[in-house]
C-alpha cells in the first residue's frame, strides 16, 4: 500500500488524481492539502466521493500529522516548488505535475533528494503520447535542426511557455548545435510576434477557451517540413502517467525530471 497526500485536490488535475488514487487498490489517500477547508474531510466537499481523508491547509502540519510515502503536487508554480522541498525534507517522495520550475529550482531539489537519498519525479507532462511526441521531436531534430514549437492550452493556464514546450526545447537543444534560426536581420514590428526565444528556436504559446493541452513541433528542411503533434482532450489522459510515477518514485533514490528518462 502506498500512502499518498495530494496537494491541490479541487483543481482540474487534482480532482482526477483524487479519483485515480481512490480507485487504485494499492494506493491510500491519507490526506489532502488545499488552500482552504482546514479540519474538514474530502467527503464533506461537493463533487467528491465519500473519502474520509483529512484536509490540511499547510503541508508541513499535514506531514507532521499523517504518515505518507508520496506527495502528488498539482498546484501552482510557487506552491509546487515549496511543497516539493518540504516533502523531501520530511522524507516524503514528491511526484510533481505542477509546471513553471526553473533550472535553479530543479538543481536545488535534486541536491536535497540526493542528500536524503530518496526519489522524486518532476514530470512536465504525464501523458504517454506527449512523452513520445517529445522523444520523436528529439529524434527528428538530429536531421532537421530548424524547429519551432507551438503549444496550445486552455486560457486558465498560469505559466507560459508550458512545461512541456520548455522540456521539448531542452531535448532538441541536446542534439543540435546552438544557432539562431530565422533571418539575421529580422525585426518584430509588434513585440512578441516571433514568440519566445530558447537557444535560437522559437516557442509560441496559444491560450484559448475550449483547448485542453496540445503541442506541435514543426521542423523545416530543404523543400519539406515535418510536423509532430500531440493532443490531450481531457485530464484522464494524464492519469496513467501519474499512477506510473507514484509506483516508480518508490524505487528511486534521486530526482528524475521528465518521464522520458523512465520509459523504454
Ligand atoms: N504534468 C502534467 O501532465 C500536467 C501538469 N499540469 C500542471 O498542474 C498544475 C495544476 O493544473 P490545473 O489542475 O489545471 O490547475 P487548477 O488551477 O485547476 O488547480 C490548481 C489547484 O491548486 C490549488 N492551490 C493553490 N495554492 C495552493 C496551496 N497553497 N495549497 C494547496 N492547494 C493550492 C488551487 O486551489 C487549485 O485548486 C499546473 O501547474 C499545470 O501546468 C496540468 C496538467 C497536466
Ligand atoms: O496547465 C496545463 O493544463 C498543462 N500543463 C503542463 C505543461 O505546462 O506542459 C502539461 C500539459 O501540457 C497540461
């Protein structure tokens, strides 16, 4: 039995994760961390099954009160960073889906995980199709070094570019020489027209109601283009990756950033 705390249970992802943990026989939801509702149980909140998991508004107090193995964090960038650090310090393995972490954040958390010799997973995307899309993009970049990333998300998303787009850009960067794409003399007549710049390649972020989570990587070569696209149409698409991460983090002794390191 893996004892789990979920932070952000009332969010779009958090609700799916509560349902996943509830229906998985060897998972036990020992508590949740919410912004409000201290002292209640999940069962008292609208739209949740009859789960008696206590609600805390502070992760430290939660981990001082309940015994947990894994923290699933699905909150906001600032909260997610703080939660991952607190969990590691309490010997609880973080599985973080929250995006918006910088390289410095990842380095600090990696150091703590190594000091504590416990596993942690920070996964910018839990959907298997998105992980394959990133892997295929990295393969393609060896042959097509000119790439632009277009990520498209719902308009309630806080961070831009998405964690997935940043991860994709890093994977492409690893297999191509650094260079600036486009015409050396190009000028934006409206600021931002060419998107964000990551090591010479452009990332474009679309935010619209109706979208969930989508990404296209377009590669250009001599007389041809190649487009690799992934679409998540609902948040259930992320849940097999959350389940896999919870099971896998129990066997790790360091921090892994991205599920592409864990799937064959
Ligand atoms: N890795 C992946 O596959 C995926 C990652 N995400 C990421 O997960 C995060 C959450 O996304 P959504 O569920 O769409 O957002 P959301 O806005 O629906 O949910 C966030 C929840 O966090 C809660 N929260 C805020 N501060 C808190 C605190 N101090 N303690 C406890 N809870 C707190 C909010 O009340 C809210 O319920 C985002 O960073 C998003 O980018 C989203 C989808 C997939
Ligand atoms: O906020 C979201 O919705 C998503 N966030 C993650 C990201 O930033 O890449 C994963 C997925 O794209 C959905």
